[in-house]
C-alpha cells in the first residue's frame, strides 16, 4: 500500500474506517478514514444475486475481478456498493491479489459475507490440495467458496493437448472430491478463454464429466448469437447444474462514445448496456469485471443495481456495439486468422496479452502470458498479416498490434 495515501493512519485504521464511512458509490462519496459522520452512514444492501448452479451458493451478479491487487480503498468501495463476490488467483501479482483480499477480509470481519473465488494451475491432480493450502494461507481463511483450475486450453497452465479431457477424467474427479471433503473448498471448477473449438469442447466435457461445479468462461452476447456450438455447450452446462461465470465480456475502448442513441432513453453507457445484455442471459450467474478505479466501479455497480432484461431490439444494438467497437483481441478466435496468414504464431494469444498490458494495466500478467508461448507461437515473421486480418472474426489489425506486442512484452 502506498504510504502517501494514508500518512499517519495505520492499515487497520484505514480499512475499518472504510467499513463505516459513507462511501455509497452511487453518491460518489469516497472512503476516507476518520470521517466523523461515517458511523451513521446507511449503506445499500447487496447487489442482486443469483444461484451459482448446483453449488447452491449465491453470488452477486457483479464480481470484483482482482487481476491487479486491489487496494483496501477499492475493496471497501466495492463492498459498500453491494458487491459480495471477489475473484482472484494465485498468479495475480504473484499472490499479491490474494494477499490484499486476505488482509482486508481478516481486518474487516467480512469473510462470511463474501463469495470467494480463486484459481491456480495444478499440472497433475496430486498438486491440487497443496495449492489450495497455499491460497488458504495467503487469503487468511479456512475455506474457499470456489477454486478453479486456471486457464485451461491456454496461458501458462498444463500443456494444451492435456487440457481437453480434464473436466471428465476420473483422476481429476477423485482429486476434486477429495479436496471438497476436506472442507477447505466448497466447490471446484475450471476457467477458460481458449480458442474454438477447444473452448466448446471443455464446456461440453464439464457438463458430462460430473465433477465440475462451475466454469468461468470468456463470453459475450455477439459470440452466443453467432456461434451455435458455443451456445449449445452453455446450455449443456446449465442443464447439468454447472454454474456459469462470465469473464472478458468487453474490453475498454477509448474511442467509444459515453452514450449511444440506442441506449439513451435507458440511461445506459455502452459498457452498462453490455453488462445488461450478459445478465439478460439467465444462464450466467455473475460477471467478473476488472474495476481498477472508482468511476468504473460506480458505473458497473449502478448497472447491476438497476438491471432490467434487454428486449430483442436492444440486444441487437449491443451486437452492433461489438461490431463497431470490438476489443483488442478476438473473443471468438478459432484459428482461422493463423491459417489464413500461413503461420503457426498464436496471433490471438499475442494480442490478448497486449490487451492485458495496454487496456487492463496488467503488465506482469501480460508478460507472463507472452513468455508462456513457445518461440514458434511468438514468431509471426513472414506471416501474411493482411490476410490474417481479413480472416479474423474481429478484424484485428495484426500489422499494427503484433509489432507493438513484441516491443512491450518481449
């Protein structure tokens, strides 16, 4: 924590002051230690909640994604705004994210009110319980609500060719049941934002395998509408009682207007409209969103508190929003860009890492993802980038993005 933020005030004093201060996010009043009138603050209750599949656990429809270690100030503000679901991971800031959340929960006494999600990269089933123990120690808690095998199909987890069947393999089912029987973990699952068709296969295997309680999956409304196989896989999970958590619903875009005519009468910003579109899909229990500052947190929590399902015309407008202001990487990638460009380079993984670096401020995570790619996956020299861009479902400008990624991430 930056001592300049809190001169003369201990961490414990600062956190506890934030618990009682009038930091009602919709009113724009920040958590400030020592504020005399804070004791009388009337905070709103939790945001709307949904049940996470067969786990029976209730999660607020908006979760605070902690890819960057959150400050006590942001955790206080999120709680005061009604967020009761926190999403972290062992790899986020080399456990710094888990550490900050653990300190905050311990010092505020809010643990029992929080649905806590964390993740790690077990390479074999026997590693799982030890990883749980390390997270429990860092998080200063004796149980985790949901523990996910992180980033199946990509990133720096187990080898990709080993991922496909994990959700239905007996040895992983045994390990899952074992770790739940200890009481250290209440539910288990996987996260994935890999290419298609592997992403769809992982979802189908999670539905069929029986041990996966929840899946955190890269999802957006345009993808659901245009990819029937993905939509059917979501259906299969939902029918099997596998809870679904949305991530990477839309990247921030600086050029996007603050409000669009299609949503003006609803008073929704473009990103709020996207959130409403995701929540309109009742299969999705919660959206985990990176909220690095108070304005974004205010915007997202206001959208959650005021959520109403979108009618078909507004859903169509959200699809148009993706087509006009798509993110910095392709959420629907199936490798066609790579094939059209006659390259083995992981074009979408490279641009995804660049997006983490530039748009999410996750420099360490971005470099780690880039470094996890093999030399062949990083080598796009000689590729027909123009052809790759034409083939890309999101029409990414690889000729601009890839050199920038090499400069910033190598």
